[in-house]
């Protein structure tokens, strides 16, 4: 079968199409014929070696984390799915990839595709949906009436997280460029800061939670808009010792990670703010709940551009420019 793989860590030159063996599902896995694969920024970072200390890959490795498609084979212990079922899933950090004609998926990571979504729309959801769910619902425990700051509101995470926060009853502040103000407002954003003309930390006040999605000094600046006993959940780091323990890192690596996050944790504590780093994990149960919100129209997919499979490398390059409004998706068939 055809797959997009990277043969070694480095630049984009190490990413290429290859003919690989069709995967054989393990007892608790399903084999999915991939119809579409959603791209995420981490798919661009992994081949560079950015996450090499954290994520283990057997090279050559297939790229891609999110998929939607049809079950064509099931393992001997699979009970939730059968051949012919339409599913969507995140297989991030599971040792396999989505940018291929077929993919192995643990049944615990998959969920039925919402019937009102096509495969491209469904493939755009898993990682941004799970990340938003785990950050806002589980980690920040967002409650009705609370205020959450979700920067970069027109991006892949932002377009989903704004909608989920509104569903949870929160008020949402965000940043975006002038041309995307109407988009983020249509998704439910209450306070919109045009970052080209305003500094969000000079405008927003008394927020209960921040979703850290922008690199640089934005995370430290966001501490200024928070009230005491609030929460910062960062998706971009620095990682904390709780994350290091969860990954089973040794004492030395836990110490190093602790040093990386010491500054932001100290500054957060001085303001009475709890800081944590979130590394998304696949969860078919949560994805099924997200699927119900998509089915009822409480949340809608936002897709910037769709590329055919043979232009998947171009799709990754486009995503890496950081200008996508919503998600970038690769369509296999």
C-alpha cells in the first residue's frame, strides 16, 4: 500500500511516499481503509525530531495522526466495530500513522463517524476535538459563566475550542487577525482582540482559564488577565514533572523537565494560578461524545483546505506556514 513516511529525522527532504505492507490488525485493533486524514502541527514537527525524546518511532515511520474511513478487518477481540462501519479516530502516539491507504486503529481509540459529516469533515476533528475536550472539560473543568482565553482563535485548535467552550456555557476571549474577526465571532467568541492593533493583556481582565496555544511570551502575558484560583493549560509547553512521570521518564529527565517549567510555574503560583502541560491522548469514548455534539450541530467542523493524497507533502508545507483558518485535510479517495 502507499504511505507517506519519513526515513530519518531532519528536514522535509526526508519525507516521501513509499510502498509498504498492508497492516495486519492485532486482536484488539481494527483495520481502516483511510478515506481522509486530518493534519496537525505536530505532524510537521515530528519528522524534524522535535519530539524525539518523548515519542518513539520505528523508522521508516508513517506520518499522520487523524483519520476517517471504513473498517475492512477486525481483530479477534474486537466487539465494538465490524467491517463496513464508518469510523474516525486519532492514532497519535500509538506507533502507527494515518497518511496511508490503510491504518491499524485500536478499537479503544475509534468512534463511529457522525452520519451528518463526510469523511473529510470527520477527519478534521479527532486531535483538536480531544485536545479541547481534555483541556477545557477535564483539566480546566470549565463551568457555565466562567471566562476562558483561547488565543489564535482562527486556527485548528482555536476554531474547535471556542465552540466547545461555548457549549460548556463559558464566555470566550480570543486573538486573531483583522480578516478573521468575523469567523471567530461566528463560532461564539465574545471578546475578540485583533492582535495587529491591540495587546490582549491590556484589554482582557478577570479570566478563569487560559488555553496556551501560542509560542513565545504569550503564556506569561496571559497570567496578567487571570483572576486568583484560575488555571492555565498549555499545549505548547514547557512540559511539567506530572507529564514526565506520566510518560515514565527517569529521574534525570524528570529533573530536566522540572527545570524547564520552573519559571512559569513560579510566576503562576505568585498570582494564585495553577499551571499544567497537556499532551493529548487518544480516547474513543470521548471522541464518541464529541461525535454527538457534531451530530446535533452544537459544534461544526471548520476546514481551510483539502489536498489530494498525492499532494500530502504540499499539504504539510501549507499547514506549517501557520495561516490556515481551521483545519487542513488530505483526501485519499
